[in-house]
C-alpha cells in the first residue's frame, strides 16, 4: 500500500505495523512533488 508522506501517517504506521520500516512505500504524487 502506498501512503502519504505526512509525518503523522509515518509515525503511526511505524508504531502499529510490525516490520513497517521495510513495508512503507510513498505514493508517486508526493515523491514527485518533493522533487519539484
């Protein structure tokens, strides 16, 4: 599942999903917006 890059989403995922460090994928829109 791809997710937003909002820090609250990342922190919650890391707190509640076992092995989240290896599972988080950011959506293309947010990656490209950070590159612009």
